[in-house]
């Protein structure tokens, strides 16, 4: 592997750490910030711990970095108050801030590439219908697990968990979140499969 291949993940890790520190300065709700950035901290630790034994493709590291930024931004403002969501709300005359919808789309998009990479490298599966189907299933399971985590936070925290849930009064928020993750998983495979396959071939 080239030196660039080794350096890029370290640069992305450093940028993520800087973003975490900046987002932790005066967040809208400290408890929500902890909950939202926890996956970034845990995921980063896992990537560092497994770097030598299971190095990911550059494409996947870049996608994970972008996903981390989405989570970090949502943690700082809370998903219902991210300024970019309000800008889109104003431009399209929407009824709510849809940043959380975008975040859940990303929650399906990036894990789809991660699941695809793991399955292709650690199972007999090859590109095709079964791989596509199982990747979608993994992403839906991941999304459902996250929603169960939100439910547990609501049970334990009561009204204190409202900022973390960010439903904005939508009774169908959970279903919308999982639907957006489904769209993300489908979109990732339809748009990135060939690029991902080329990177995997170079990595072998």
C-alpha cells in the first residue's frame, strides 16, 4: 500500500477529533451531545483497534468520516435545530427541520458500504442479489436497533430525552427514520457498488 493509503485515515481521524472538540464547546444540550457523539467515539475506537488486522478501503474511511461529521453537527445543535435544516426548511417551505431525515438517510448509506465490505471480505458472498438484499437487511436492523436505543432513552430519561429524540411532534418519526435508512442503503449500493468493487480489488 502507498504511504497516502496509510496517512489518509490518520488525517481523517485527526479532523474528526478536532470536530468533536469544537462541537463540545457550548452545545445546545450537553446530555444530548454526549448521546449523539457516543457512536463517533465508540466507532473511532473500534477503527483504531482493528486498523492493522482489518484495514478498510479509502472510500469507506471517507464515508465514515462524513457520517461522523453529520452526527457531530447534530450533537452540537440537536437535530431539530441544525441551521442547515432551517435553511432547507425555508427554501422549500417545509413544516419542520428535516436535518434528522438526512442524518437517517446517511445512517443507511454509510453502514451499507461497511456491511458490504465486511460481507465481501469475510463471507462467501459475491456481488449480486443476495449480497444486495442482506446488506439492506443489516442496515434496517441497525436502524431498528438505534430506534430501540432512542426508546430506551425516552423510558429512562422521560421529558429530558426530548432533545435526543427530536421528533418535532411527528408521531411517525420512528417509521420515517427507518424508511430514510432504507433509502440510504438502497442508494449506496446502486451508486457506489462498482467503485467499491474496484477499491476492494486493489486492496486484495
